[in-house]
């Protein structure tokens, strides 16, 4: 259950989540950009009472607090300015909650003054750049009134030491501060929706390829700022507008870019819902099965497929229409894996296949009929197509799911797949990247799982033992560094060892048998997970 403090802070923390991706540049440049939005309160108060003079002979360009030239705003610039300003306000609101809890009244009041100034500045800048919708203007007025109330009430607390009064004021300030956070969050959402609507109108109403491309690029950039922004983008109808572009021959050069943006938006349920409403899955199937479509376009369609079939999505209603085209989609994806000209294309196609094999066994049967084991193992030996642990992760995921079916065993043996699984058990990161290390762990784990499943067949087990799979599995169990201290790799390797030991007990020495095979699995796991790595 959320604490009262956490519930009060939920509104401003959600804003912070949207803004934390704001422009990543070197520290000096970032400081210079942020400086424009971190104006001293005293300076702001003085400046607000001064008229801004404009030289009649000067060019008609008026700069307002770094927001940009009036009449020359680009939507993306407006959004970035809005996001930066909102991050500043949400940060100040967070500080105010913390200082209020500690009863630091001087700091509480000074923060309230800063919040008031920043909110007024944000509203003024945005109103100058855009005509805010009437609904948003209501929130702006209400927000300004609450900020002023916050100023007045926190100032009163500076002039008394009455503990009873301060305690009652503390509760009142909490309530007002929560209202300010909620109102500010709603206002920012409306402003973002307004800007996104402008981008979508540019996509829908323009016939200029460059203008549409720029709008799509801006939308794609916004999707990188988190799922909350993706939800707003989806609700404003971006998926529908982008798919309309993909249905017009005159915009064929924009297909890949539009589909890439759709894939990003579909990281949220609202995006998938919009896709389903316009028969998007059937349309994607048409693209994937159209050999005349450019490879890049088909790859981006595969990316959308990978996104909407992700196991992370809680809703699966959209998969009903997917099942209607299962045969065509799976066939197109495995063919794309086979013909992929580069690693990125293979990664997108194989990721979609990996997700598909999780939720329907029919997909696995189709893949086996299409000689998928041969295609995937051949790709593993081709560095042009499988060049990263991320691609290997997709391949071994598919193999692990295929290995549930008995008919997979013969294909793996014929393609010397056991040898390839042992290669994957040796996968190690080439850099210190946490994501790459995690990918390598998944490759090792799934390779061990696949080996364990396939070793139900005595011939596979004997082949694995002849290829010295047992020493490598023991090493992964006993040396935490070899498995990057991963518990999931440890469990998978213990299971594979036990499967091989059941087929050929003599393949494992007495000491290893006593510790890794004979005890309950949980006891062997605890022994290995608490084992210190030896460097002797």
C-alpha cells in the first residue's frame, strides 16, 4: 500500500518521469541550457514589473525567456522547452514536499515563491507560442490561483512559532501542494497533447514529403521520452495517421520511418488498441508478405510485430486477429531472417518470431515445417546477420521454444545444433555495458534450457557429453564469474547437468555428483550460489 507521502508525490513524480530523458548532452552545454530556466526569483520579480521595449527599427523578433522567436517556433522546440520547464517545476515541488515534512519553513516559503515564478513563466511562454485551448486555460487560471495561495499561506508560517498553528498549517499546505501537483500535471498533459495534435495535423494535412518526414521524426523523438508520453501520442490518434501514410504509394519513402514510430508508440496498450481499430495487424501482414516492399520497410513491420507480441503486455485481446494471419506472418518473418542483409534486419525479424513462439505452439509447428532450425543455426554462423548477443538471445529463445516439440530433435542433430549450443554457453560480453551483460546471461540460460530439453533424447545427451558439455556446465555452476553471478543461469545449468547425468551417470565425477546431482535442486543451488570464486 502506498504511503500518504508517496501518494501526494505521485503527480509530480509522473511529470519527472516524462522529463528525465530531456536532451542528453555534455555537462557544460546542459548547464548553459538549464541556466535559462533556473532564473533567480528576485530577478524574475523585478523583470515582471518592467515593460519590454522593442526598437521600431529592429527586426520583429522578440525573445521571451529563451523560448525562441515568436512566430518561428518549431513544435519540437516548443515541446522541449515545455518538458524542460515542467521538469524544473516538478523538481521544485518535490523539494517542497520534503522540506515541509521536516518543518523547514523558510525553505518551504522560498520554494513556493520559486514554484510560483516558474509556473507563471511557463504559462506565459506557452501562451505566447500557442493559443492554449479553453480547457487548458481553465487549468492555468486555477493553477496560478493555487500557487498564489501557497505563497500566502507559507509566508504566514514564517511569522509564528505556535506549534499548534504550524501543525494545522502543515496539513493545509500538504493539501494545497497536492492540488498544485495534480493541476500542474493535467495542464502539462494538455499542453503536450496540444503540441502532438499539431504534429499529427502536419502528417495528415500536408502533401510535402519533407514536412511529413520532419513531423514523423519529431513524433519518434518524443516516444523516447517514456511510456506516459507514448500514451498521450496514441490517444491523440498518431497510429491512425501514420498507417494512413503507409497506405499511400506517393509516400513510400516514408514507410519505414512511419512504421518505426508506430513500433515505439505500441510499447503502451493505447497504441496497440489504436492499431487494432484500423486493422493494423492485417495491414502489417500484407507488408511482410509483399516481396516488392523494401527490406527496410518489412524490417520495421517486423519491429511492430515484435512490439505488439511482447510478453510484457498484459492485454492480449489484439492477438485474436493476429492468429488469423499466423501462417503468413511466421512464414514471412523466417524468410526475412533467411534473406536479411544486415544484423539489424535479422534482429527485428527474429525478435518478432521469438515473441510469437511464446504464446502459441502452432507457431512452433509452422517454424519446424519451414526448416527454421536450419535457417537459424546457419544465421548463427554468419556474423553479418548474427553479430551481437541480442541477436543470439532471439535465436536461442526460438530454439528453446521449438525444443519442446519432439520433432525438433532430429533437425538439431542434423544441423549440428548441439555444437552451436555449447558455443552459446560460452557467450561473454565484449564491453562493460549492463544491457550486453544481461543479454549474455539470457543466452547462456536459454542455451542450457534448450540443451536440457533436447537431452530427453539419448542421442542428443550422448552427443553433448562427447562434445564436453559437462565440464562447461560444471564450470558455470561452480564459477560465479563465468555466469556473471546469475541465478537463472545457475538453475538452468544444474537442470541440464541432471538431465545428462540421468542418461550417462559416468560422465560426472564423484565430487561433482555428490554436490550438484545427488542433493535436492534447491540445496545444490544454495551451495553454488554461496560459493566464493577461486582465483587459484
